């Protein structure tokens, strides 16, 4: 075991914070993180043993106890459920004689659920030892069971491992791949300050969902701000800086970044390098969602090709820029899509969001100025560097410039990737993807907005319906309660547990909503849900808790008649609380009280 770990340590010795990559390889080799391995890694890296324990417990793709030699994780996203995931799961468990959530006695196989695999356009889907398999059918389930029983390595399952791009409609960014190096050449020819001005003129805003102004973020990473801790701007400008591409698109229904990395990786890396030139960074990272293991070797090959062409490494294109990029794989934590949690993960820690300020642009990776942008943002930046800001700003609306790439799935004839100018009506999008008899659309994933079929004249844009890219269509055969229940369970499962309002609050939402779904709810439960939701939104540490109640609140607003029909009209005495949940929720608002008090609330 020590020789394997020594080899792995040597493999990642060039990385400043390699813990997660090392643990990932140990997990793949031994099907868990053995105590002996954890102790040895801690000693060799000179880090506390407790840090490794905490990391292993935090990430769902790591385990302190043995998993099966074939570790199957079935996607439990609502889109997979709509395509018959539950029946396929039962078939697989029967074929392999392994109940869901268990490891078979002989250690050959383990079967469990995972929140989403990023294959919503080609589900039902699963991961087997991290390798993605989509379009599951009874015959493909039979084949998987057969290959496992024959002990055929997953890497030899070529017929099952195909992942399609499904680009249905290309626009400004997807129509063509940039010639390698052209955006960089244009950047230096125009000038770095002038190129930043073009990004500003383009009106480019972050495409991960938050919509922060890209040019201003880059400016702050280089210049600092009046509020940051670096009072001496001259010292600030001499700091090492980092460029991070956030490819951890864990929002159910989102898969556009997967497609961009598969077919436009050179443009992604070019955009990162343009950013590095402007802010003066020497090191970049792409934080790749763990579910996208199938892209890892391919991305490493693209990076090697760019180094060979003089587009990465020392003295890029003879312009004096020294910049390179590492690929880091996530380990199955939705929260790491939040930029400060992602940085914590890069540093080999649990992905718990940081207190802000300071913000990553002034104190990010290793407490140095760090730009974190989405995959699509870097693609757009590369195109802007080549074509200019006016070219980009000519598309979209006054407040939402350019185009948006959507991941469309659910009840439509043509699921896949679509690119639209901002300002496009939802009705047009539904028509293009072949969606009929629509009940509603979940825009922006579970943390976004559920709109009803009375709102299809609304438009795509930051001033109306902002989205990171997820667009899930539901027709009138679907049950609103099944949809919201899936989303509510998702948030309860993905809460990092750091703050009490989110940790306890998401669990309470799940409990209360399950009661309604099983026919035991009352109008009082809805009142409790609303109050709990308000408290979680107001007091949670990060965006996960602040948006966890969105599925409940947006559907309550739009379908009150469905909730009225579902609920039992039960009368209680004034002030009677069915199970104490409301009192717990009220106490969440006192999160600034003593830790002992918060522990008492959680225990209830």
C-alpha cells in the first residue's frame, strides 16, 4: 500500500494542494480509504490526520468503508425518474442480488443513488466506478449485470460508455471553434488594458447563474478594492494570482459545461489564458465535476497539445506570460459549485463556503487574488477577445448582453443544448425543443424558478428569468408534488451541514413536505413550510440554504389550487403544533445564540 501511495504522491508532487486527487486514486485502488492509507498520507503531506477524516466524510465519492469493486451510482434526478429510473433500479438490484444502498456480501458490487450525473438529456443514467453510462434500458441493465458478473473492467465497456453532445441549436458561441491562439494574439495586439475594456464593453456577466460583471471581477483581481485587506496597492499588484474555471455544474438539469469541455475545450483554455494575461496570473485550475471523469484524460491531452503549441507554459507566444493549467476532479459535492467552497476544495479541505468578505478576487486560493468564472464565461471571453465587445453586445438586451447556452431536458422531443440571444421568449424555446401540453418549466434548476404555462411570454435574461443554464420541461401528466419532493430531498442531501439554519432547516422542509405528499398534511403544515422557508432564506450561510425553499415557494405561488386539493382540512386548537417543527424553525432565527442552544435545537 505504501508503495502505491508513494507513486501517487510523486505523480502529483508538482501540485501545491494535491490531497483530493491523491485520495481519489486511493479510493479507486482500494475501493475505500483504508486507515493505514490515511495515516500514511497525513504523515507524508505533513497535515493533520483529522483533516483527512473530515474530507473523507464530506465527499460522497470517498468512503471510509469498502465499496464494491464495481461501484454503481444511479442518477436520482427528477429527469431520470421521469424516464423510468425506479423500475430500472429494481431490475438492476434483482439482477445483481444487491439491494439499493448496500454492498454485496462478496464485495463485487455496490449500488446506491447519486443526485445527478449531468446526463439529463440522455437518461436514465448511472456511474460505474465513476464512468458515465446514459440511456439505460432493460437490455442495457442486463448487459451491465452480465459484464460485472464476468468481472470485465469498466474501461472495456466501450459500447456503453458513449456520451453525446446533443447540440440542437448553435448560436454566437457554438457555431464554430476558435482557431487555437487567435484570441491570445488579438489580445496582445490590442493591448491587455484595451482587451479588458472590450470585455466591459461587451457587458459580459457570469454565466454560472449569479451574473456578476466579468470585467469588474478581473479588474478587482488585479487592482484590488478599497475595502480589501491590501492597503498597499503596490504590494497587492505583486501578489501571485490564480484563474479558476468552475466546471462543477451540479445543478440538476444542467449539462452545458460538459458539452463545452468536450467540443470546445481549446476555447475554454484560451479564455482562461486571456484572463491570466490581463490579471497577471501564472497558475490556473479547472475544477472538473467528479461525474465528468470521462472528460479528464481528454482535457489533459488538450492541455498537452496547447503546451506543445506554445499556448501554455513559459513565455506563451513569446509575450513573456508564464501560465499553466491543472485539472482537478471534484468528489461529488454540489456545494462545491459555490466559488468559495470550490476554493476550499482545491486546497484539499471540506467544501464549506467561506465567510465573505473578503471575496475570492482579493483573497481566494491560498489567500491570493483569484478569478473564478464559469466554463461558458471563459468561452465567451475568448470570443470577445478576438471579435471585440461591440460584436458581442449587439446580441441580447440592454441589461443582458450576448447569448445564453441552455441545457434542455424533460418532456420535450429534442432534449439537448440550445443557444439563444438573451431576450428570447420562453414560448419560442419550448416550440423549438418540441414541448407540448406543458404544465410548467423549472428554470435555473431546483434553486431557480418554476414558471407555469401562463408565463411563457416571459423572457430569458437577468432582468426577468436568469439561469445558469438548466431548463427542465414538465407536461401535464406530471405531478407537481413529485417534482418538488425530489428537489426538496436534493437540498436536504446536499447541505454541507456547516450552518444550523440550512442543516436543520432543509431537513425540516423535507419532513414537512413528505407529510403533505403522503396525504397527511394540513393547511397548518403549509404555514409552517412558509415560515421555515423564510427563516432558512434569511439566515443561511450560503446560497444553498438561501434557495432551498424555492421549489416549494414558487409552486405554492403558482398552483395554490393543487395544494388546497392535496391538503387535508384538519382543525387544531389555536397554537397547536403537530410535531414541534415550527418551534424548531423559530429557534433557527436565533443562530447567533450560544452553540449549546443551537445544538439543543438540532437535537429536537
